[in-house]
């Protein structure tokens, strides 16, 4: 009789874990979608700031130096999109943060 209860308990436990993993799977989709949308939004804001600066036609010597550094930094960004790694997303996120910091100083 204990074997039956034990088997039923195991089945119940695996069922609970399986259901929880399905919930996590759905959360993963939502979190990753929102994260990527935020990154796109931030890049869009940076592009608009740069366009506005370009139209104004006023770049200080420091701003020109900053832009050259950013060009170099973006050029050195090493990403392997086909691998789908967290560290690639982190690198992109960090780059966006660095660009934001530079543009905020202007």
C-alpha cells in the first residue's frame, strides 16, 4: 500500500514541478520580450539625440572626442547572435548605458 501512495506522491510532485516550469517558460517569454523592447527603445532615444545634435551642427571638441571613442567602442563590440547568449545581451545593454552616460554629459 505504501508503494501506491509513494508512486502517487511522486507523480503529484513531478506534475507540480512540470506545471511550474511551464509558468516560468511563459514568464521567460514576457521578460525577454520586455527587456528587448526596452533596449530598442533606449537605442531609439539615443539615435534621436544624435540626430538632433547633428541638425544643430554644434559639436564641442570634447563631444567630437567622445563620438570617436563611441565609434571605436561600438566597432569593437563582439556579439555572436546565433548563440543566443546572455553575455551578448549584457554587452549590448552595457554599451547602451555607456552611450547614455556620454550623451548626458553634453
